[in-house]
């Protein structure tokens, strides 16, 4: 269980009641299409190196890569995971049908992974505004 508690100097981060500090790294090995054995071997190699360097949390941006296999190998190596959920800049977030579909997908995703012992937090979107074009409300240079 992860809790965030306000303190006099900011916030405290606790995992199962034990104070922790996130020492994280972005990780997004491209393994889609690899065999199960190849994926597990890669994760075991990478995660062992990460742990030996003091990393305790991984996060990524390609939702397809963060699945039960990755979570199981992260658990075996004592790593926490920030699970990514992809949000596309091209989607019309004002469209009620898009909102409804997205909420259902997020609910399904949360239900699938919420009990994982390696889950540290949810990572909704990655650089979501990147690629959306210019903000029409932003001040314009003169």
C-alpha cells in the first residue's frame, strides 16, 4: 500500500508503512513481439542492473509494454512500477463519447492492476500536450 503524507517540509512517501524515497528511471524496452523467454531474460538482466545501481522504481510511456510479465519480473527484483496509461494528443477530450470510452478503459486498467504489489502510482499520459499544437490561449510574442 502506497501513502503520501503531508509533512512540514513537503510530503512523505510510504510503501506498506515504511518511508521510502523514489529512485526512479524511465524504462521502455521495446519487447512487443518478443518471445516470453526473451522478454523475461531482458527484464531480468535490466532489472538486476537497475537494482545494483540503487534504482527502486521504473516508469514508462508505452502502455503496451507494461503488462503482467513486466510486473512479475519487477516484483522478483524488488522494483516498484509507475504504470503508464497512454493519452493521445489527437483525441478530442471535449467529446462526450471520447470521455466515456476513456473512463471505461481507465476503469478496466485500474481494476486489472490495482492489486499488484509493485504498483506505486498511476502514470496517466506522457507529454500529453506535446504534439497538440499551439495553445490558442497562450500569450503571443510581440
